[in-house]
């Protein structure tokens, strides 16, 4: 009985370990040429599923992910390079489709703007604190006389 429980536990553990490695690529999508299929898989792992958004199209079961996998394979079979395929997909769906966006001026501005705004705000606070004039705490002779009169009454 104990051996059967241990074996069942081992099978369950192995199933859980390899559950994350399951791919959504259907057998009818797989290319016959292993080199092209490896390139297609590598490209698919870098493309975001527009439906799931946190999965690559290689891992997603969504219909749009399937369409993108097929599109990638069609373009590879047509003789395009990996870069040409990626450029085509990005031109069609935008940079959001990339799981790791390319570095560009637009991306640098996107990430740098909050830092620049915080820096500008800090500079504004420092400069405005320095430019404040100290408040005079001394009273003029007339004010002192008026104050003395109020206190004496």
C-alpha cells in the first residue's frame, strides 16, 4: 500500500513539474523540416499572445496565437529570414507583440519620462524652498507700542 502511494505521489510530482513545459503547438502546425521548425519555435517564444498577453504564442491555446504561429511558419517556408518575419509581425501588430521590446528612442522616452518628471519635481521643490524669504520677527516701534497698549489693558 505504501509503495503504491509513493508511486502515485511520484507520478503526480512529475506531472506538475512538466505541466509548465506543455506547448500549444498542434501537430498539424509542425513543419517537416526540423531546422525550420526550430526557427519557428524560437520566433514563437519571443512573440506575445495578444489575447493572453503574458504567454508566448508558442504556449497559448488562443485562436489568434494559432494564427500567428501559422503565419510565422508560412513566412519561414517562403524563405524569409528570422528578422524579416519579426519585422513583418511587428509592422502588422505593433511592438506590443514582442515579449522583449526592441530598444528605441520611443521606448527610452517611455521609460525615462517618469524619472525625468521626478527629477524636475525635486529640483522645483529645492528651488522653491531656497527662494522663500525669511519672515521678519521684529516689530516696528509703532507695532510694539500698540502691542504694549493691548497687553496693559
